[in-house]
């Protein structure tokens, strides 16, 4: 009896310690990725000031953001496999150190070539953040909580964007744009020190065993309806059977991904969604020119877009975990339909009375961020961890590469379109892209649901 009580107490102690470390790891990833996004969005926050000062114009800014996307693409090619090889902790620390250093270099440049080079380097390194977190999430958290975990982590990117927009917009009234870049790098350095001590790759590095809550992921063969309704959350137990890619090389994994229609559809969805998300880069300039706002006010007003994303992600992950079957498809499709309506409002902002145009733009940008973020962050991240297995870091990088490639073209030509043809033409094109995003993501979710249901039925029939 004493031995049984001792074992039970040890198990309870391990579960409590494991939960505490799960919180620590989540907070570490949250703070670290927010710092990466602060560095990334420093250029966006200061863009209107740089244009006012003559350092850039809209066309050169668009070209500079293309270098931004090119750096992210090159970074994903390296950091995705790098995260699988080095582990999430090392990749995260490397990404944070180089990204902060690149912002220092950018601050002291005086030519477009220098701006482009350091922007490229910074985005190359920053690209390692998401693959690193993919590895950490797969190690530290049970699959049934992926939606909630990824939604919380995703808000960190919005916090970083909001901090950059509001704080840097305020600081621009007192500091030159170069000083703002130095401050963002200093913040990244402080976060690096914190993560060096608290971010861990695996539970065994802090003396923990895998907790018994993993068993809650296993499907109950006696309850067919429960398994069929739960999809990813109850389908694959980590302790039940190995992932099909467990013993595969990266080349074999590539072939496996290429043969999946779901992979192609999620990549195409991210292509269009990334373009809509990258409208954020032009928002301060759009607001300054369309509504006549100052550079600092335009930067702070533009924060309504990431604020909307942040608010949405606070509860969308939990809702995504709870909503099953076709209801999940309908939820995301409905949100993306509202996104299309938001773009229409921005496109025809001139139809609103002049005294409410500023308010209308701010509210519409908030709603656009609110409706677009769940589709952009959650399905891709959950699919990468579940479908990619030990190659999840590589898979999420491949998907991101499609998005960044589209963003590269959008930023390069988007700046020229806004410069030469005006914001009306720019937003008309963005509307077509938003509609395409809705169609592709809806098709992916429907196919993913069918595949998950089929796999669940096979699991029940197997001995």
C-alpha cells in the first residue's frame, strides 16, 4: 500500500512539474517569437517616416520588401531542415541572435543595397522561428491541444506587430528611424538572454518523464462515434504506432508530401493568405496617403489590423479544437467570406462620408485581421505537426516558402501598382486574391476532414 501511494505521489508530482514546464516553454516561445516579430516589423512601422525623409519611395519600399520575402524563402530552405537537425531550442536562439544583429546593421546603412542586404539577412534568420516552435510543440504538448497551443503562440506574432506599430509609432515623434531599429535590436538581445536559460528542447532535459495525459489521445475502439467525430484530436496516439515518416529520409518525405493533394491545397491556400497578410506592410502608407494622416499616426492606426488578429486568436484555437467535422470547414469559410467583404469596404472607401472614413478604415482593418488570422495560422500549423511527423519542421517551412514566394512578387509589384495606378487598383487585385484564398482553404479543410474520417474508420477496423 505504501509503495502504491509513493508511486501515485511521484506520478502526480511529475504531472505537476510537467505542466509547469509546459507553461514555461509556452511563455518562452511566446516572448521569443514576439521579439522576432518586433524586429521584422520595425521596417514596416518606420516605412512612412523613411519615405517622408527621402530614404525610400513607395516603389523602392516595395522592392525592399521583396528582398524581405526572398530572405524568408532562403531562410526556410535552411532553417526547416536545420530545426529538424539541431532541435527547436538551438534554432530559435540562432534566429533571435542574427535577426537582432541584422537590425543593428540596417540602422547604420545609407544605401538601398545595404538596406536590402541586412533586410535579407534578418528575414533569413527570422524564418527559423516557426520551424523551431513546430519541433517544440510536437515534443512538449499532446496533440489534442494543438489548436489551443498554436492559437496562443500565434498571438505572439500579433503582439510583436502591435508593439512595433504603436510603440515605434510613438517613438518616431522623438527619435529618428535609425534609433528605432537600434531599440528593437536591444529588445531582441534581452529576450535572447531569457530564452538561453528557460527554453528547453525536451522534458528529459529537466528530469521529467512523459506524463500520463498522452494516453488521453488514444481512440477508444468501443466508441465508434467518438472517434469519427474527433478527427485529428483522437486519431493518432504517439504511443500507439509510429508515424509513417518516422524512419523516412528527407528525400522520401518530399515524395510523400508531393503525392498528397492536401499538401498542395494548403500550400496554395497559404500563397493567397500570405499576400492578404502582407497587406499589413502597406497599411501605414495607405492610411497616410488616403486619409492624410501623419507618419506616426498612420503607424499607430495601422495597429488595428494586428489587434484584430490578436483578439481573434485569443479564442479561435480553443474553438477550432472544439468544433468538429464540417462545422470547422463552415467556420473558416465564413470568416474568409467576411474578409472579402472587408477588402471591398477598403476598396470603395470613397463611398463613405469623409467625416467617417478614418473610423471606417480602422474598424474594417480590425475586422480584416480578425477574420483572416485563424485560417492563416491554425490549419497549417496543426497539419504540419500531424502530417509531417519527425519532418514537421521541414514541412512547415515548405508551406511557408510558397507563401513567401507569393509575398515576394506581391511586394515587388504591389509597390509599383500603388505608385503608378493608385490604391483603388491595388485593392481590386487584393480582393481577387482574398476570394481565391477562401476557395482554396475551404477545399483543403473539406479534403482534410474526409481523409481524417477515413483514417479513423480504418483504425477502428484494424485489430
